[in-house]
C-alpha cells in the first residue's frame, strides 16, 4: 500500500480551491499521515497566488507558486507582480496555453505565457507550464523565449512524441492521476520513456483523482497512488521511486532548499 511509504512530494496541488472537501490544514495533515512530506501549492491568478502564499507561510513543508493561468490571461501579468518576491515562492506558474477551453484569446495567451517565461528567468524561478491541445504553440513560445533552467510540464498529458519534444528542451515531466486511467495508454508509454531524473508526480488536487478515487475530489494524500502506479509500470521499488521523485522535486524547485 502506498500509505506505508514515506517521502512523497506533491509538486502541484490547489488545496485552496473551493472544490476541495476540507480546509487546507486538514488536507495537508491527511497527506502527511499518508507519507507526503512536501507540497507545492499553485497560484493561477492574483487571489489564488495570495492564498497559496498564505498557506505556505503557515506550514514549513509547503511552498507556493505565482502565476496567471491561460484561462485568466486577459487579467494581465501585472496582476501577479506584487506576489513574486514573497517568501516561500519557488516558481512562476502555472502558466501556458489552453486551446481546449480557450477562455482567453490565443494571442493573449501566447503573450502572457511569454511574459511569464521572462519573469521566471528574471527572478531565477522555476517555470510551471500548463498546456492543453496546444503543443506546437507551446514549443514555439518556449523556443522563441528560451527555456528557464528549471521548467516543468505540469500534468503531462501527451504521448511519447510530446514527451520527447519536452525532454529535448530540458523539461521535467510531471505525471498526475491520469496515468492510472484505463484509456491512458500513450501517457503510460511516456512515463516509461521519461528518464528517471526528469520525472515528477503530482495530484493537481482537487482535479484528476487517481483510480480508485476517480470521480471524487482529489487531494494530496493520493499522490502516492500516482507514484505507485508509475513505479509498478517501470518495475521499480515504490519506496525507491518516492525517494527519486522527491529528489527530482528538490532539483526542479531549487528554492525549496532555502
């Protein structure tokens, strides 16, 4: 059972989201009881950036990101600038492109994505990318702007080809509960292909709960289920995989060390 394993890191969760079934402190404690030792809470606009930083300031094992999600790109990058230099901020994002919903015009998404890449480099922060149905433009923006030293493709949802394109650019691939879904054959191929030093795991709570919790709100306590699924897929010891992915998280988010 994954609950017997310690040392997990949830590199991406939204425990301040109103879809969560309990307050952040309770979600964090359940996760700690399940062996999760570190958490990265995500900002997607000014209010959630503020919430993520507030949670991180109250818990020694929680860090925050500051970003503007592509859904909210029309709000403008300047809306998140006051939060970037706050203590316990370890990354810019999640940011990127989402052509599935297209809540913001594509040209605005691309401009705001490019601006956040520049911010990550300017402030020497990790970049956390959201990309959905927008692989080619994601590559184009990254190639035009230049990849920050530490870049994560959050909730990686592509197959081997997309994985290789991201890896060729030096990105980390972060896998979520989707890897446990029966139909996610190409995603599992990508999880097999990914070098062990470039693989991360996350819950994206409260979204994308892994089997057997699919259809219910996700929470950080389930990150071990994601890790166990990939460890089993790759024929690795689960405890060893927890250690590997947490070491990768520390490498991907150097500010966690400080």
